C-alpha cells in the first residue's frame, strides 16, 4: 500500500525495473544489507515497468524476510521516466533516492548519500559510479567512452554539478522531494524505454533536464564521491553497435535539450554532414581500427544532431 500514511518514511529508495528479475534480486539483496543510520525510517519501492518475467514473485520472496519494507508497484506504461515518476507518486518521503536494477551499491551507500545532502545543504546529490563487467573490456572502451556505460568519477572530493557538463547519473542519485516536484519531475519524452535495443529507446538526458531545472530555480547539486555503486554492464552493451546507437541518440538528445531549454539548437553544416557520412561509410567498409571507430562515433553524433534539427515540433 502507498506510503501516504500519517507517518511516512524519511527516505524512499526507488528502483525501476523491466524484465531483469535476476539482476533485481541481486540489487535488493545489496539494499537490504545497507548500513543505514539506525534511527532512519526508510523503504524500498520497486516499480515494475511492464515486466513479463518473474519480477513480482522475486520482490514478494525478498520482501517476506527483509528488515526494511519493500513495496511492489506495477506500472504498465513502459518508459523509465514514467516509472520513476510513478515511484515518486507512490511515496510520501521527503528524500527520494534512485538506483537501477543492474547496480550493486556499497554497504554504506545510503549513509553516504544522506551525509552528503546535509553536509553542504543541497537539493540533489549524485554519487560515484564504477563499472563492473562480466568480460574484459575491449581495448577501445576507455576514457570518455566509459561514461557511455554509466561510469561517473569526478574525483575524490565533493564538487558542485553544473547541470551542463556534469550532472548525476540515474544509477546513483538522491533528490529532496519538493524541488523535484516543483521542477515537474522526470521528462517522459526522454529516457530509456523497455529493453533499450534501438537508438530511439536510449535517448537519455532526463537527469540532466531535471537537474538543470532545479539549478535554474536556485537549487544546488553536489557530487558525493564516497556514495559508491557498481554498474554491472550487460555483455551485449560491450559491442560497437551499442555505442553507435548511444552516439546517435546523444546527438539527437542535444537538440532536444536545447529546445527544452528554449535556446537555439546546435547547428550542423552541410560540410559537417558530408564529412560525417564519409567517415561513417569508410569505417564500415574498411573496418578500421580503434581511432577510426572513434571518428565514426563522432560522425554518428553529428548525424544524430541533424536528425534532431529536422524533427518536427
């Protein structure tokens, strides 16, 4: 039953999931072992976003013996932002933490998020995200490309997110309820949809949009390096095809974010488009090395920007 009771918890951890019950079980096991402050009243809200697997049964089994309340909510309309907003509505807690079903948090993850939100009074906290892979990472997957698989590391000291170049990632973030609601929650026009196997299902940017709105209203967002989680990469997300989808979606997203902010969309010249098509075709035909693949990703990004510019509305 919803937490809109007379005495709601102080914090809700909202987990949205879609057809990944095995991963979800691993996450819930880590959450119920959190070394949270003893006086903290908190809960876990699992939003099942249209799953067809054993998600409901997995949640019921773990909730039966968990030391913290776990609530199950079914949201049939598929979309990560739809599910997150449903989780917000289902809880009345003043603090809302979010993580993903393919994540394993450190035992003190919640405690560190709570310490960070009060240490420098702020409205948003985002923590460090490490990468865990079932197989060795490809040689070309390094540096900034690691951010495409969820890695977030801004160093060992707390710093402010600017909402543009730096912002929290959905696997590890905490919001105060009131500023989140004043900013209208997560934009349901972006964000992962379902399994995310097509580029239009991975047009991300919902965290950036929300944080930008909160900062624009005078809020603060801080990076908490000691609030750590590990993002467990799926094997098929290590292939080059996945990164092509991500880069096209990223270029497309840039124009959508500009429109949402009421500023001119980034221009893409005819020469840039021609160069993008050339490098895309060359790498596909010659199957060049790592440097060539990176140039292809840059070309795909420009093509995504162009697609966003010609999108009607």
